C-alpha cells in the first residue's frame, strides 16, 4: 500500500482517530472495523505471503512501508494529544534495554500472567477430553466440528473457549507493554509513556475481566470440573487486584471509540 492510498483512506469521515492503539486486536469480533484506519490498512495493504518467492519479496517490502507509515501515524496521534513521541536515542544500548525487559519479564505481574497462560494450556490438555457437550466431548467439538454445523449449545461453548484462548495471550502481552511504558515514563519523564502505560493497563484489565467471566460460564456448564477451574479464577482475581493497584488510573482511561 502506498502513501497515496493511505491518505485516501485517512479522508474517511467515519474513522475514529487512534482507536487501534488500545484495542485487544480481535478484529473478527470488533464492531468498529469500519472506523479503524489500522484495519483498513490491513484490508487494503496486506499481501499474500504464501505467494511465489518474487511476490513474497515484494510483500515484505510492502509490509515494511506499512510499518513506516504506521510509525508516522503514531507520532501524529501523540502530537494530537499534546505529547511528543520519543525518538530512538543515538546512544541506544540494546543490551541495556534487553536487561530492562528481562527484569520486567521476571516481575510478579508478568510471572503470574505467564503462569495463567501456561495453566490454560494444561487445563485444556487435561480436561477437554473428559467434558461433554451433548453427546460429544469438548475436545471433539473443538477439533472436528465446523462452527456452521454446531448446535446453539455447542456454539455458546465454542464462543467461551475462543474468549479464553484469545485473552490468555493478550493479558501478558498488554501487561508487558504497560509495565515497559511505566518504566520508561519513570526513567525519562515523557508523557507519552505515561499515557501508554495507563491505556495498555486498561486493555489488560478488560482482558482479565472477560477471562474471569468466561471461566465462570465454564464452571456453570461443567460443574464436574469446577475444582479444576478454581485455581485459574483465583489466579486471575489476584492478578486483577495487582494490576489495579499498579495502575490505579487505568480503569478510568477513556479509549477512543470504545469508551465514548
């Protein structure tokens, strides 16, 4: 996608500026794709990476251009908020930054978020073959049934499964971004990092909320496995409390489009 096409897309009066910055990335379930420039860029500009090698090379060039354009948009979004997007320092020390990342990965919040993600994987391996939806096991439903052929009961269970699976990875991802931006804000005093930390924290909290709701539905649907789900819910509940304490302003953050 070239800049001319991008600028043509920007003229869309229905776009909500910055809506793509603090979403959960689940475009298939989003009601705002017609208002999202990032989605329009993907729709227009993402090439088929499974094409021939010559086309794949062109595809990667295209993606690189999209990245550069996206950075320009992010800088503009920061300016619209009265902030400056921090530039990469000339004395940037990659090893020092990796060390900072490592400290964040070892933090209590990230350790619990990663533990939850691992527990979800283990839970489904252990229990999906033992729980039944109608006459078939949960595993059979997830592995072999086309969604269009599912009954209403099966569709509801599959929907909850997808919610759990999607957010098990969004939670640690958004928490890392929030913690990293918080550290950079404290180090540099840059307002953009503070803004990004609070906003990313809200996405993490909403992802935890939706995960707790989903597991609660599973407990109702599969009471025989309730005891096995309680540790997951307890971990999520504790993690939510820690995140709210770490980012006390995140709940009140107003995300463009979603919270207006």
